C-alpha cells in the first residue's frame, strides 16, 4: 500500500487517523533505458523551480502581451543587495522597479540576451529612471550599451555572478547567461537562454542574421553540455511553462532532439508571419531601448 | 568599493582581470524600522521562488486566458513519484498531463482551492483521461468531488503533504493548501492561496457567498500567521508576478495591510463587472468539472 493518502486532523493536533487510498498505477508510459537514467538525473534530489543558493533571491516576471519573461536576481547576503534584471520589457519597467524597491535591492545591471524583435527592451527606460544602472548586451549584437560582453565574460552582483555563453543562431548576437560555479552559487545551475532554447522549442532563425545550423551547434555545445539538472529559464513561453531543465530538453525538445539536418529542415519550413513589432523593436533595441535619443530623420 | 562588477575571462580559465564599477546608491527609499526587520526575515537566506526540499519537484504552470496558475508537486524520492495538481484548468489539461508523463510522475490528486467562477476546473477532464486520479475540494464549497476536505486535513503524496487551511471570504468554501512541517518538507514553506490572497491583491467578495469581513479574518489568521518567508503561490496573477512571500504581502498588499474597516470599504467599492464565465464555470465546477455528466434540462 502506498503512503499516498489523505489524513484528517486538526491543524494543531497530531493526526488521529489516516485514510489511505490504494491507488493503481496510472496509464502512462514509463521512461526506460537511457530515458529513465536521464530523467533520474534531472529530478533526483531537487526542485526544478528552485535556486538553492542561500545568497540568491530570484524572481521570474511575465509580460503577457509579448509573452516575455524578465528575471530578477540579487545577492541578498551582501549589505547592498546588488541585483540584475535579465530581459526587462519597456511596458513592465515600473512593475520591475517597484519590486526592486520593495525588496530593498540595488539594481546594477539591466541585461539583454539579444536584440529582441517582438518587444522593446526596458533597459533604456530603466536607465532614464535609475541612471546608475548599466545596460548590458553582447558585442556581437552590434547594439550600443554601457557594457558590451563577450563569450566567457562574467557579470558580478555581490558574491554571485552570471557567466556569458555565446549562443548565436536566433540572432548573431544571442547569449545565454549561466549562474556560476562555487559553493555560494545556485545549485542546481540556472541558464537564461533568451530565444536560443525555449521550453520544448527554440527561437526562429529566419531574420536578424538567424542561422539554423549555428543555432543547433550553439544549443548542443553551450547549453546541452551543462549539467542535466540545470534549470532552463527562457526569454519567452507561449504555453504557460515557467521552467525546464537541460535533461528534459535533451529528451523532449521536439526540434533540438533531432539530428542537425532534420532540425534545419524544420526551421526552414516554419512559415511564420513577419513579426509585427520588428520594425519598431529592432531599431530601439539596437540602442538598448534609448529609442527616444535617436535623431529623427527629416 | 563594491564587489559588484564585470569580469572578462575565458569560460575555462581563471579571470585575468576584473573591471569594477564604483556605483552610487540608487535613488530608492530604503525600508526602515519594522519594515527593514520584516524584509530581512523575508529575504535573509533563501530564494523566494525556491522549494528547498530534496524530495519535492515543483512546477508552476500558467493558463493565459484566465490568468490562472496551476501547480504540480511531486515526491520524486518515492519510487512511484506520486504527484498532485492544484487548480488545473480544463483548457490546459493536455499540457499538464504531458508534463506529468514526461517527468515519469504518477498523478494521484487533482485539487481545487475553491469553486472558480472564471474558468472550468480541469479535474473532471483529468479524471476522464486518468481514472485513478481523485478530485479534491472542500466540503464547505458544496461541490461534489472524490475527496471532500476540511480545515486541518492533510493530503499526502509520498512522504510529502499539503495541509488544508479554511480561508473563506472570496467564496464560502475557499481553502489554502500549505506544505507540511518536518525535515523532508519544503523549506521555506509554500502556501497555495487560491483567490484568498493574491500577490498585492485578493479575490473579490461580491458573489458566491463572498464576505469581505470573513476574507480579512481568513488571511490574517490563516496566512499572515505563517512564517514570513513562506512563499505565496496564488491561483491567479494579472500583472506577471509569479510568487511573493507572507512577509512581503504583510508589508505591501494594498488591501490587506489596511485595517478591517478600510478593507471592507475597499471591497465594497470595487465596482467590478459581472464575471463573463460565471454562469458556465460555477455549475461545472460544482461537480469538479464533470459538466458533461449533468442531466440537461428539457
């Protein structure tokens, strides 16, 4: 008999009795062989939504119109509680800064994983409201920012840091930010993959110097090489998922589990509509959201 | 000089140099007095999105149309990996069951925090697809279900459990499910508050036997009495928040930080529209989603 059951007891008193249901096994295929080994390593001893560093405060925030996730990370063991935002959106900057203020954090970086085509980054608006904040984007993106990062660069906030991994393919300047190694850092690791790797999907490769062959190599060499229990936090989700793991995506991503040739075929035949925001978003994001500072053409 | 900075180094090599930015303090009010004490206890040594039990797998899932959060919890240390879903939505049942299958879990309970008025619960549809699953709702809700729970009841999945706290006020049958006490259980605790307590808000009290005085008492006696670092996971969010804490809501909830009289005045003057789904959702949810089994009136 399973210990799965239902116990009736007052909140403050010891349980007086426990009703146990003898439940049959549900009719779901059990992973076998390599699958069960991989799943075991994904789920063995941790919560996949957790970030188990005693120093790290972590918040996932959602912008519904563009289905964008913004991430707030802070070192709350540091006296200044330094914090970073990854992929802020212009429409939700006030919400994000309100949370930063309420939690007593000191925002230091507004980081972008890439030049987005579907929304305007919040990094420019954040800088206009909190001038000390530095905008961050990859040098390879061709965009302007206070800090232009490259593969291998580390962004510190207190004792914690994010390491930059170049993951081009959706755009030529895409990066993935990965939490660091060491006893103070998040365990399991967390990877902020932008549009390179989405949960059970990936970013399109048909504009902004997109290249499906490059994206395939990026994901396999830079993300799938991380520990299997690394939490995947993408820039978007359209189905209501909030987190996945490297191990899960290696098993169940419908595109990136395929061989490279099949993947390229899938990406070449998506027949997606032209992004409605691209002509506004890309020029603005090439200056990290400082769109109002661009001289208007006469 | 702060240690907040930016380091350029190859991924595999030791940092060769570190550029440090001497950042001024951002222009944000710092909480003082009781506020800073409370905030300290909220953020001291944990991630507020985490569920730090080595046994617990936790997933937050979102249904965009009704802005509903569904929660998946499982004991992955148990050989059967027993799992529960809290507040599943009919439209996203296939997604939820797919995740359950991919993670190798055995779904045992489809639990409802209350009779929802804005969407149809997924518990009936889940039972039609996985008959072993038991639907759960409070006895006080007046709804039908396989398991009718009351204040103090515990729902076990493996070695983990959720404790039921009666939190009426939004509806007369609302409950909050709280993770258990003990070394195996989540630390910090997690509270699934339904519509009783939302992040910086609360459920309306103008239909389904709603009562603002009762809601105020429920939140203060049953939720705000939990440890300050307890993570608040509501049934809905409309602004893109995913999690809060008891400590945060005690400081920043714009309604429930007020005295009872002011709260009742706020709730009496919301002037909200009649819920567009209520006439479909409530009858269906009173039978936990088995709406197709209700005899049609001739």
